[in-house]
């Protein structure tokens, strides 16, 4: 069963014009087969081939500079990109904005789950995720460039209910990654920060008659890898490329905590400096309750992990991320998707199954724009094409959704001397707008589904009220509602009759006693059956 071990340049020669390449990995180099992607670009620059490539990858891939799928940002090389986000690969984003490629951004979870459907030969993915958003074919079908003409998503009705049907792709080549391969092609992922959906990608390529090329860090003797650690069996792998310089992410050579090899003291997890970001994350953290199963999205919401570590409350709740980590502290900064001190790691499609089924008690996500109908935009704004990532799966299905962000953007200078708000310079850009540029979260659909929604900023907290309108419910100390809130919005929100002042503890640099706050928010048991255990019922 010996598998072929080849060079990256030889792997690139296996890619032909008009191929569709399915690529594994996540974000900032987490399990990204970057050497293989770079080799394809190198060959194109030298030989002018392959041409008109389509890339499909559930998560954005890149270092927000030139790596990841940014390698492929050359006219003639890249024809179409289908992915969760473009923000990690600015060169590809620029090509999409200039209408030089066919660009689609679809929900990360749906693309992840679609790989399983493709592997099984099923007709595609049927999901409620994306209804009412820009992914819905009635609102654009996920297109991000004018060249994107094909319908990748259809609206269908099953049992009298509307769903979206995500069409499958024919895969010519799959680029996947692991840590160690043995001589039979079996692959383990012991150093990787995430698992992704590598086995489903390999199975999908194999079913289509395509080839599977795996990038790894090292080789092992046949039969020496622990069988239960093998994530991709050798029967699915056509060729191995060994890169001994493979790093865990684009920014970290190897962090044993990212690999789950050890747990680090909480003091090793950097605390956030006192800033608007910390103030926002602290107010969001006030929504936590014992045992809450949460998702922390990218951006300001990842600060909740740092705050929980700083206040020693990580074990009071279950923080997760969409890449498959459960428990611990999801990473902040430029490496979202990784995590430390987690309890378990599952393949990404299974995490999204749980999310889509309503398993999250709380989801903490960022916002770029909010409008009068309580719609939220994170996917396209200010001339940028970002994409939704896992935002749509998460926001549409959590029991409670908490959107977080600064009230304005572009030069905002705000501080809290002695716990009172001082705005030295207002942001130039309004984020509460008359109508969002692109609907990433449908306020009306969420209201129809009975979801609770909060919108948290450094100076105000809003909710979606029973009338489906944005309602101001809290303000920071020292804030003038007319001057600092209403005048900075493109519409007038409803204002609660019992308008409250935000908890003063979040505006001071010292710890705020989060453990006691979480305990005070205790909820009834998840199932009423467990109430029988009280008082010795059994």
C-alpha cells in the first residue's frame, strides 16, 4: 500500500487547467497546506499553467497578506473562488472587488457539511441556514462579484417549509494537511490546531475520481502510527508532500497548548488591556450563566475568553468555536480558530451540526452595520468583501445572540476616567444605518423564530423588542442619549421606559467579580427530568 512521496513542485504538475481544488485548513494557517498552494502559483508564474482554477474552501485561508489562497491571486490562474470568507486573503478580495474573478462567499458551516454530502454522493446540502440573508437566492445567492453568474444555491420547499439547497462541486484535486504520514499514507494530526473536514474532503475527491495530495511535516515507518490517531486513512491518499518546515499556524511555529498536548496556567493567557474592546467584552460576559454553551466569534467577542481566563471562570461555562474546539479559551488576536486548554476537538462539520440544531445557549458575534429592522451586516461594507464565515450558521440558530462592536468607527477616541464616559473624538463612520449594505443576519426572520437578540457597544446596549425594532435599554455612565446615541445613528431607536445605566464595574480596570455574576445568573436544569433528582426522588 506504499503511497507516493513527491515534491511540492511535482504535486503542482498534477493540477490541470480548469480544475476545481478543494482545500483544507482554517484562517491563519491552521492545518493549511500552504506549501502545496504556493507550488501551484510558482508553476503558473514559471509556465503560465494551470489556468482557470476554481478553489473551494469552507474557511478563509491566509495571513491577511500574501499567503494561503493569496498565492493564487494572478489573472489567468484563478477563475472562481467559493469560500466562507475572503478577509484572510486580501489579494483575492481585491480581485473579487475588481470583478476579475467569480467570487462567492457561502456560510462556512454549510460548505463544511457539504463536503460530507459530496463524499456520500448525495445530491447536495439541504439547510435552513442562510434564509433571509444575502446567501438566499432571492437576495443574491452568495455572489460577491458581477462575474459570478452561476446559481450555487437554490430555494426549495420540503414539507411545506422553505430551505436552501447548496449544490455540490466536482472535485479534481484535494489539498489536505496533517502532521505525520506513514509509508502507507495514513495521516495523523497530532500537532494541528484544528481538524477541519480533512477526511470528508479526501472522500469527496475520491468519489469524483479526483486525486488527494496531503502535506505533512514528517514521515513514519509503515504500521507504527497508533491506529486510533489516524484521521485520514492511507486508502484515500494518492500522494504525500513532506515539508519539514511546516508551522502550526502562519504566526506560531508550535504551541503545545494549541495541539492539546498540555494545558497552560491561566496567567499564560494574555489579559486584555483596559480599552473599548475590553469594556464591550465585559458587558457581553455579563450574559454568561453556569454551564452555558457558547460560541465566540472573531473580532471583539474573542475578548470574552481572555476575560474569563483573567477572572478564573473558564470552567464555569463551555466556550466553543466553529472550528471544533470545545471548552478552554479560544484564541484571540490574529489566530482565531485555535484555542488553549480545551476539553475536546471534533471535526468541523459535527460542530456545525450541533450549532445548526440550536445547541448554543449564547453566541457572541461582532457587527459592522445594524439597521432599523435589526438586520446585521458583517460580510460586505465600506468597499470591503469580507464574507460571513460561520456567522450565519451561528447567529441564525443560537438561543440568544449577542452582537458586539464599537458604536461608531474610524478614529473613535473614548475613555472612562473614574468610570465616567469621556468621548474626546467621535468616530467618523456610523454603524447604525438606515439599511445595511448586505444582510448577514435577518432581524425579521430571527423575530419570527423567537430568538433573543442583544446589541452591545461601549456606550449603549440595545435589544430587538417585541415589535421587531431596535430598543435602547442601557447606557454607559456619563452618556447623553440625544448627543451621544441618537445623533450618531441614521434612525431613531425605541427607548425603554426603564432605561438603565450599564453596570459600573465594566468601566473600571480592576477585575469585576465575574464568577459571582455568572453564579447569580444560574438557570434551571437543561431538562426538567433532572429536577426529579432533587430531594432524593430516585
